C-alpha cells in the first residue's frame, strides 16, 4: 500500500513589528519635548522666577501677609472637608457599582460623571440658585441666619461637587477587574461585611484609593471656577489661593501674585511626585488579601 503524503497547512510568517526610521523617532521625541518645554516647563520656571525675582524678603512677605494666610487656611479647610467626604462616598459608590446589581446602577454611574460634563462655573451658579438670597432656600436660610453662599459652607459645597468623580472613578475599574470571587469565598467562610471590607476589599484597592485621594486633593486645592462664583471674593474671608492670586494680579501686584501662585505650582509638583510613587508601588507590589490569615 502506497502512502500518500498530504501537504501540511501553511504556517503564516510571524508578523514583525513596524520599526520607524531613526529620524522619525528623533523627530517625534523632539516634537514632544518641544511641546512640553513650551507649554509646561517654561511656564513653571517663569512662575518661580517671577516669584523670587525681587528677593526672598518680598517672597516671604507675600505668602505670610494676613490675606494670603487666610487664603491658605481656607484652601486647606475646604480640602480637609471635601476629600474625606469624597473618600467615603467614592469607596461606597465603587463598592455598590462593582459588587452588587440594583436598579438605578447606570444612573449612579452617570451622576458620578456629572461634574466632568458640567462647567465648574455652572455648578457654582446652581448653588447660588438654590442657596442664594433670591434662591429656592434663600429666604428660609436668611430667616434662620444661616449663610452658605459667600461663606465657607458654599466654598466647601462647590469644592465637594467638582471633586466627586476622582476617587470613585479610580476605584470602579480597579474593583471591576478584581471581580467578586474573593468576597464570595469570604462569605462562605463566615465573614461579615466589615471583615470582608477591611481584610479583603481595602487591601486590594489601597494603592488605587491613595491615587484617587491625591488627585482629589490636588483638584480641591486648585479649583477656581465653582469657588469663584460662590465665594463673593471677600478678601481675607472667602478667598482661596487661586482667587487670591487673581486679585493680586488684577491689582498689578505681580510679585505677590506669582509668590502665591508658586505655592500652587509647588503643590502640583508634589502631587506629581506622589502620583509617580503610587504608580510605582502599584506596578511592583502584588495584590494581597486576608483570606489566608
């Protein structure tokens, strides 16, 4: 019996990655560096140069002047209130969206994204229409001597609104990728809700949570539009750091304006450094849980 040799199926050649010419790579890298230099590095350097151009005495006087100190304190106060509240809401919202099925789930996700789609100025106007003297609740608030607009509560509310998405939006995709298997296993082993959260969920999301808190804090301290509408620009009382910079610049007090602006620029640099550290920790450290303990 004669054996018949059947032809083997053709194996496609391995696709080689596309390699650009050396001049193309150099051009793209140079273009990116030129863009960063023009729109990021030069403005940043100019802020610190203008802030220190008249010497350290002028710089220190500008950032220790009473109105500047009041602006720093108000900025820190607004962030200290808004960030923890967003931390609680962000974790709760992400846990609800990723671990449970319920009516209105898509609506909740849409509401979380709402501050991204609305101008901060519009969000500030919304609070004025609700809590302002001519707003829906204005007469009742005035009758009970409660001030929200042109006062610290309004600034906190505006800051809270614009920073709502940062922590929740950082945690939702992370928790979706992790699934629910570990939590379900913990339930089978008899763990209650708090044990599941603190021993399984929280260790798994700690770096993503810290990343979201860093971004939320940076936005809270640097917010301008919404806070500008509800603050009333009362110097030494309702001005945050960005608003104080605007007032100084409009008064042609450029040295003081750049000195205070350098504090915000320094905050941005610290935020970038912390962001890089958290990203490196996220890449290096494996996810651990408390199931084996």
